[in-house]
C-alpha cells in the first residue's frame, strides 16, 4: 500500500492492517502468499499484520486443507464473520428490515416488519430497535459489534395513496445510536446510494469504478459512483434522478413538479399503462409476468416504461459516462422485461463515445443490496483502523426497564 510521504510508522501500520482486513472482507479467505502479491508488501510484513489481526479476533489463520505442495503451505487468512458484525437496517417504502451482517458481508440474521403507510422515518426507530434487540438475544457473549448504518428510501406513500418525499430525518442516525449503540451514531444513507455501493463492492459491478445504479420502488433514485467514490453532493441529496424532468407536459409528481422521470418509469406508471390501480404495488410482478406470457396490454405497458427508461438512461450516460448502469429494485425486472427497448432508445439518443462501451446490467444482490451496502458503511471505521474498533461501540444497550 503506498503511504503518504512523512506518514509515521504507526500510521503506515494502521493503513496496512486496514488493507489486509479490507482485502479478506471483500474477497474472502486469502492466503498470506496471495496477500503479499496483491498488496505489494513483503512476506514478513503480511505475516505480522495477519497475526495482529488474528490476535484481535478479527481474522483466523489456518493451514489450507488442499495444501499439496512440498514445504510449508501459506496460511489462509479469513474474516471472522461469525464473531465480528454490524447492524444493517433499511427503511423501505412499506417494510422495515434489520440484519446482523458479519465481516465479509455475510447476513447472519434478519428480521422484518411492515412499515405502515405514511410512517415518518424517525418513527421507525422504535420498531427497528425492537427487531435488533430480538436478534441480539442469540448473539454469543464474545461477539464484537462494530457499528450500524441504515438505508432510507426517499419516497413514501401517505395513507391517501399519494406519493410524497420522505427521506431521512436529520436526527435519525443519532436516534438509532442512542437506542442501539450506546450513543455511537448510526451512519445514514439514501437507499439507491447504499444499494449501489453494495453492487460496487460485491455485486454485478464489483471492480467497476464508474457506475450509475438505478433503484426503483415507489420512486426512482440513483447511486452514482465516479472514480470508485460515491457521489453524495453538498448535503447528501445527489442522485435524485427520479425528479429529472423528461416530459414537461407529463403528470404531476409528488415533489410538486410535473413530468419527472419517475412519473414515467415508477411502479405507478407501469400499473397505469397496464390498466391497474397505480397504488397496487403487489401487482407490479403480475404485470411483468403477464407481459412475459404475451399478454398484449401488459407487454405494451412494459414497452412504454422501458422506452422512457432508455430515454433517461441516455441522458445519464451522456452526463456521467459510466462503465456500467445497474438496474435495481423493481427497475431490475422492468429492465429484464424490456432490455431491447431500453438499449434501442439509448443507442438512438446517447453520444456514441459514451454509449458504445456502456454495459447495462440487472442488479445481482436483490433486495438484500440495501442491507449489504449499509453493512459496508458500518464496517468503514473498523477497516480504517482495525485494532481500535473494539472501542468504537460497546454493543447494543438494553431497553429501559
Ligand atoms: Zn418530481
């Protein structure tokens, strides 16, 4: 790992420990020999770093079971997924989810509850804390909790069925921290940003440095990663591509504007074209299934939405010049059903230099993307400074008696 000039020995060691731990966290069990070549450090340094991480209970080191060559086999370093974990939460349009995710990105336990229509994000703290406490009952006493994060969708439906913008309350991270992490604040991120991060670290866009992840549920937003870094904007509100105006004569949008992209490609648009009630979220899969079976109305609904999807993607491709565009949430299924139409529209509209190499991909991690991505945020501090992470959080607190 290259270090900044003038970095102290201690700083260099911290960076190297982080690099080794991050490598096994992302890529899974790796031999010392491979770590040596991947990270560009010498053998004895890797040996010492791995031993320190093992002593801290963050990794195990084992003789590989398949060792055949003569001589001493290179020990395999593995993340302690069973012991080191984060709390990953998500506040979806109509569901609350809580998971314990082990180092290495493994979901160890998962709980869900319904999010009532119109429930403010801050009011989800209590129910989420209950889900977490329920999971905590099964946790071994020597387990190491390193922090938590929550992914929040920015659009919700109120009890009258209207869509409104309802992103994270500023106090959400602190409120969850006070309930669950002895005051250590939970990281908070937009659903599309976090799901995009998950696809970037361990999904369909692993290793891709420039990508646009499009997330569809009740609304539409994007996680944009440029040069390997998530773009969040001045106050964390970038990527609201669902409110990019594409049709000035279109329908009114929940944001107060008219003809926003999400009025043309959101779930309600698909349902409307298919002659279904636009608030009937459960019917989205029915429409897609009917389209696959050749039902003409459903097929036409998919084509119309796919055409508008390609229209907006062409604009995004021109602006961002990504290597890959990933379709997630309910847009994954819409993309798969109308991929040719999306591509045709993109080829018609986007600049050749930007469109020719762009790959269009369906998300790989499904509905767990938000939880896996939230865990990545929660593991950040541990990966930056592995040996001091134990002091970051003392573990979930008991509810007040
Ligand atoms: Zn809008």
